[in-house]
């Protein structure tokens, strides 16, 4: 028995229950279902092209950059151009995301590495689970497809996101995560990324790359 099981066991004994009572479990489920929604900012409550435009504006407001492409097939060339324009080496690390794997990387001169980062990678690419128009935020779910280390260790992080996955607000994306993974199988972490890493702790001077990538670039796929 783990320490956690021991603690909960003591609580149940003090309450005179065992945790399997049908009525008690139904009461909890009913209360969760009836819980009121929190306040959701009005800014993100738009749709269609207006939502995409807001997302792009908020991405740029957060000191990141964004490029649109018409299809997934155009992503590798777009990333290669971004690296070249910023005088960065033609190297890129990615996880096992099937959407990234099927893209025509062979049409570029990029040197691709796979798997999690150990801190020696300058550039990385990930595929977002979704985006939030309200704040220009990317939702990243952890796992072998898109290792969390790619979110924090490389200096330059490129995130691919599909236009169809841009939602108005955080609550909508959380609902999608719960629906996609289901109860009991949620990802270990969900990282919310808004712009490059930055800090103003020292004399209120803005410093990019304080706790993660100093540059964030978003590739928005229209297809």
C-alpha cells in the first residue's frame, strides 16, 4: 500500500465509508456536472476568420512570430526558410508525432533528429494540440509524439498548429483534451505556451530565453 492509499484509507475509516458507495459517488458526479462555468473573457468569443486573425495578432503581441501555409506539405519548406532567414543551422529535432512524420522533410536540406531533447539542440519543432485565440497561446500535450523537453530546452521552438484546432478560449481546449484522452488516461502534462520564455525579475529588464526558448515561431496550417 502506498502512502497515498494509507492516507485515504484513514480518512474513509474516520468517515465510516469505504469509497465504493453508489449514492455517495453519484452525489459527487452530480455536483461536478452542475458546477457553474467560470468567467470567460469576451475577447475570444469570435469565429471563423475573425478568430484566426485574433490568434495571429495575440501570437505577435506575445513577442512570437507566425507564418501561414496552405497545407501540411508546405510546412518543411516554411521552417527551412525561417531558419535560413534567422541565420540558424539547418538542424531540427522532433518527436514521433505522426502529422510531422508524414510531411516531406526530404524536400529540404534540414538535418532531422528524433526523440526528446537532452539540452544540446538549438532548434526543435512540435505540433500543438490546439491554440487559444483569446491569448495567442498554444496547448501542448506531453508524450512521445511531442516530448515536453522540446518546449523548454532548445533555443528556438517552432510550433505547428492547424487552423481548425484554434479555439476561442482555454475552457474549449480543455474540453477537447478530456474528450480526446478520456477519463483515467489524460496526458501527464499539458503545457500552455504564450510567446518565448521571458522574465523581468532583474531590475524589471525584459530578458528573453530566461527559462526556455528565446524565440518562438508558429506555423499555422490552413488545410
